[in-house]
C-alpha cells in the first residue's frame, strides 16, 4: 500500500524476487532489486540520501534508475554496475509494480479499481499475508458458496451457500452473479445496518487477470429494492505472489453510502478484515494439505467451481501466450500495493 | 488410542498420509483421507453431524464410507467425489488401521496383544511421538543391552548390559530371551517391589512384523522362583510410522499381580513412561546423527545386534514379498492406536 | 578455543562432519567422529572415563585412537569397529584439526599466528558463529573499505572507506596495505587512546589459505610516527567452515603496548567483538540475499575487491590442486579452535 512506501527503504519479496522500495525527494516511488550488484547485500538495509540509496556494506550509491553513482575510492564506475529497476506507478490507491521486462510495462493494462478513490465513495483498506499459492486464494474468491461455512460468524450464513452462481466466462475475464432473495441477513450485515427482517442480497463479481477480483455487494430489505435502507459496498481484491506458496493480499472496500460516517467505515473494515482472516486460516491449511502427496486422489470439481475453473482457463491461456510471446496483450501486470 | 478417537474429528498423519478419524453415532470408528476430494481442505477441521462429516470450506458432507452425500446448491453428486476410506478395527484396546488396499485388509493378521484386556490382568497405557524412523525404534526394542546405559536411572543397571540374548529368528518373527541371575534390582523394580537383595530377572521378547514388540518381564528374589514375592509385567509396544522419520509409539503394560492396586499401576506407568522418554531422547539424537552423511563409516554390528539383524531380515523379506505381490501373507497390517 | 575442549565431551560440526572433542587424562586432545560406529549415537552425549569415551546407548568404549576397547557381553572386538580419528594439535592458543586423510596431516602448514602467545604481547580472544559461507566472511576481511560503513560506530569512519588498498597477490597468499594519513580517529580508537587530533593509520593485512587472515593495525598522532602515543594491535582471524553456509569464527588480538593494563585489553576485546557482530549481521543478510536466485544479475567487482579476488584465485588454485592430487603442498589444513 502507498503508505508502506516511505523515504526509509522497504524490503519486499515479490514473485520470488527481492525488491527494495523507497520514495525520492519528490515523492515518486523507486523499486530496485534488493541485492546490491556489487556483493548482493540488501539495499533495504541501506540509507536513502536525497533520491538515491546507499548500500551500507561498502558505501556504493544507486539512483532511482538503478545506476551506481558513487563508489568510495574509485573514480570510474563500470556501466555494468546496475541494480535492476522495476517500473512502478501509483494508481487507485495502490502501488503497481511491473515484474516483466521494463520496456513492455503498460500502465493501461492495470485493471480498473477507480472506485477506490472515486468522488462520492469512501474506502477502507487492508493488507494480509497468506501462506498459500495465489491461485488457491483466487479459488476462494471465485467460489462464494464458501461464505456459508467459512464466514458463518461474519459475512455469510447457511442460506448463502446453496444459491447458484450465474457464471459468464470470457477470454480475459470471468464474471458471475448471485441473487439471494428473502434470506436472513448475516451477522456482519446486521452490524452495518439494523435490518429488521429478511433481505434481498446480490453479489456481482469479476475476475481480472492475473490476480484481481472485484465483488459488488448489495443488500436491501426484501422486496423493497430501496438502497436508502440497505447497504452497498464493493470489495476490491488484488493479489501479489510473494513466492510460489505465499501471497500478498491487498484489499480496499469503497462504499457510496454514509461516506462521512466513520463508524460505518470501521464496521466494514473490521468485519471484512475478520472474514479475510477466516479465509486465510482455511487457505493456509488447504495449502499444507495440497503439499501432502496422495496421487490416488485428484481434485474433483463441483458445480460451484464454474467461475474458478473459468478463471484457471484464463490464466492458462495467458501463460501459453506469455510462453509463446505470440500476442502482446498477454503481458499482464503484476502488482504490489 | 481408542480414547483419542471421539465424535470430534482427529487429524493424524500415518505413513505420510493425512487421515481424519471420528466415531459414528453408534461408536464405530471411521478413518478417511483428511483431504476433502473437492479442494483438499482438511476434513479434520470439519464438523461431525450424525455419522457424517461436513467439510467447513464449502459444506460438502461425507459418510463413513467416504461417499459425498451433500453438496450445497447441487442435486447430482458425482460418483468420483469420494474420500479414501481406511479400514479400521478396535482390538486389544488399540485402533488398527489398514493402510493398504481396503480389499486386502485381514483382521486375523493383527498380532496377538490379548493380554492388554485379558481377565485377571490390568494394563497401564501410554503414547509417545518419536522423531525417528520406526526401524531405529525397533532396533532399540530388540537390543536390550541398552537398558544398562540408557535406563540406568529407571529399569536398567550395569549388570543388565552384559547378559547375552538367546535369539531365535523366524521367518515372520524374532524371539529372544535373557536371563539375569543374582543381579541387583534396578531402580524401577525397587520402587515396584521392596526387594531386599539380589534378584533373578528374565526378559522373553518377541518381534512381530511389521512393527510390534512384546517383552515379558519377570523378577523374583534370587533363587526363590517365587512369583508372589516378585513382579511380572508384559510390555506391549506397537509402532505406527508417521513419516519416514517419525513414529507414533503406543504402549500398554498388562500385569497379573496386584491388579486392584492402583498405586502399583501408577508406579509401572510412570517409571516406564520415564524410561521410554529416555529412549526417545537417544533415538532422536541417533536419527539426526544418521542424517549426517559420512560415507566412510558404515554401521558395524556387534553380537547384541543378533535380534535386531534378524528383525531387519524379516522386514526385508516382507518388503520383497510386497513388491512382488508373490504371497498374500506378506500383507502386513499397520496400525494407529 | 582450547578452553572449550575439556574432559567432558564437546560436540561440534566441522566441514559438514560431526566431531566430538575431549581431553585425555594427560590433557591431550582427542577428536573423533561423533557417531558411534555401532549405531551412530552421538559420542558427545557419552561419558569420558580415563582417556576413553563411553557411548551411552549400548556402553561401547573407544580410546583416543578411535579403537573400540569394550563391548558389554562380548569378548572379541571386531577390528572394523573404529571411530574415525581427526589429528589435532594445540598451537598459538588454538586447536587445529586436520579434516583430510590422517596420514597427510602436516603441522608445519599451520599458518604463523605466533604473536597470539608471544613474549611481550598480550592477547584478547573471541569466538563467533556466523550463518554464512566462510568465503563471504573472507571477502569481508579482504575488502576493508567496508569499515567506513559497517563499522561507523566502532572501528571505522567515512574517511576509512575511500583510501585505496595496495594489493600484492601471491600464489599462496594475498597481502595488502592501506595508509590513511591525517584522518580523524574512529570511535574505538578514541576509547583505546585519548587522541586529541587526527591520526596516521595503517593496515597491513595478509590472507593465508585456506581461511586465515591477519591484520596488523597501527595508529599514531598524525605526523608524529610516535608509537608511544599511539596504538598497535594485530587482528588474527581463523575461520572453520561448519557447513557450506555457516562458519566458526575464531579471533585473537595480540597487542604489544600496555600489556599489563587489563582495562586496555577489555576495551580492545569489547570494541572488536562489537565490530565483528556488525560484520556478522551484514554477512548473514548477504548470505540470504545470495540464496535468492536472480540469474540476470551477476556480482560486479569494484576496485576495492582486488584483494578478495586474489584470495579467490588462491582458493581456486588450491581446489584444483586438491582435485588433481598433483602437488602435495595443496593439502591445506582446516582448523577448529
């Protein structure tokens, strides 16, 4: 998240690579390989001076383009002495990092999370580290029948499990909707709004590759279609793989009602944070169980997996494209917020 | 042990596989693969309802035969959606699990530990987890000269080390006996019986594959042959591999004297538990030392290894048979108590 | 260090092998493989009796030549039942262990650290375990420009970084010198001597393979060349690889001034110990960063690496010689102090 990146260097592992992030004097963000090209000491243990970073092993200094600008006791600086630079951009309240070749970074491919900072909307924010493959976190997002079980204490309840999802798979996205009519409100909704009876609840969700998910949630007293007496918020999730088996999970929840009421924001933040901790607990056990080899027992899909399976097909198509360099639109951004 | 398996699910790793155990409403034991066949979440984190278990990720329900009986929002349940079932039986106060093909499970091959629950006998029970290969635990059982060193504070003393073992190796078993005549009683024996002088002590031991051991222990005042003034108990040990390098160790010690005297039972239990902790400490260091590669230094056997070497030959013969599927009697049960 | 080796056995891993060290009754040092040749239990968990060590698993006893001298209950002792012996010698206040074939041990190849115990000199001593490859510890010794950054709080300061090293590489050694004229004294020097102005400071350093380093340090008030108003001490470093990624670091610092002043010794010991902890912190982060694969980013040398590169060439030459068994002088001692 942007407020994590300051003048003091921040070390973070992304896609198995070690990065250091810091801000220049003008506030712009620099992301470099966190291994000094001289002896691989961590630049994140270094010191930012002006818009440059000093390695605190032998004193080499690097600018935001990764170029070495100073070596103690040496005048000529070899051109090869460069730390890798990762293109970054701040957008929608997050920091986006391009992990591929710097030349092919394309800001226009960042998915539209404009609601995060949109006028008339107010967002709450969060970050969670999950010890699990980002793809099983995506599976979690894309099969929302789990909310009746994993989130029985927060955003779900039993009726929420049985309602089918209408899945619309695309080449570069997956959409699905669920409508739950005349159902009891789950605990979190009761905390957010004093519903006195059953509700009509909808989820309109979108997966955007490689690892982004948006869920537009709406609940009104059943039969009323009256937003003024209900709630609406959008869950924006963006995953950054840390390693093959661990994931940075950034989320923002913009809402367009009671945007000046901090208490409402606090409820939405704390309840969702609690729900995401419930997901984390499940996913981390699932990850461990998947690492235990039992060759005789493949994973068997059920109907509720339609969106998750469509998501996997999108990812597989993109991986094939990336392997073949066939079509430039396969270059998908990966980000760190 | 049977009292570990309750209505609430118990997760346990056996032979590198993850199992969940629970009791049906009628008290019978179910053992299933602990990975939901849908998404591999741990069923042991689930909830038993009636005689079935509910996966608390997406709500799928499985009966004791591993068959899925309920999917939220889905009518037709695919036949392939099955958790693997492990045949189990309660016998001799332990739970026996067959890890091979369910069809070839044969209760009659469970070794005879009937003394555990026999009339006129009373048992104390214990469980220990050892971070070591079950075969080096068996080595420990089968070379009892170690009791003079490892158990100098409990069940052994120096004279106990030098007495030779009379080994009778068989195709499917190893037997050995040791007679120690006119020796001082070790500390544990003094706590159990107020011996005033030397004793005659005997150990009659049997290894039964794949990982069971019984040791019939008797001590009387030297020269008297008078059981009424001595002690006799049988150490029944049964090992279940957890992984290649760790072992579940279940033990029971039935005795046929002072069976209504709880204080005697307490001494036998606590002293033997202490001795087995002494074994555990040694075996776990041995395991670590065996993992340090020193190719120039093979293990050199000594005379006292006769029983352990015979045990290894029995195991190797059974492994060859299992690999060749030549003779059905090679299917040996492995258990979890 | 010699005072670590006592009558009670000491277990220590060296070059990936497990050793046990103890002293015979006459005070001489025995180093054996720490795996009993019978069942690989740790001899270091055993008991020294006279000049022999008893394995506390089955009671086997071994003398200082590794020969088994006693097996409980067995008269004939097989010749093969031997623990490997590592030749050792106490010299210069350290214990030197030869890890190669015992027959080719040659005490004359131990590098000259005679100042450690020389008349007219007094040493302070230390030991540190570093979780890093011994070669990156050597790199640290051989590029002293790092003292201006890593040791800014102790033995270095910014001027210390820029001064060039005059490197004299040899076939079996690397020498370099640095002269810093009219520079401010670093914090540690101020604690040791009440310098009132700038100093002239020199470092005369030698690398001796495979893993030894000596640095002769001198500081006097600038322009005076007056040892009586300055300080001089020699840093003797000797590394013993524990594993491929960890190192035992033994150091001694002899000085030839104020040798009867314990307060001076205390300052030298504590300040250098602090500086070496600073090195340890840097090296352990460097080790972790080197383990993160980033194939596109090789290590780029700078001028200050001249000595370290020469050191690597010496090591590589010795490895080639050892691999080819071409010249006996390639057998270089490795030690444990």
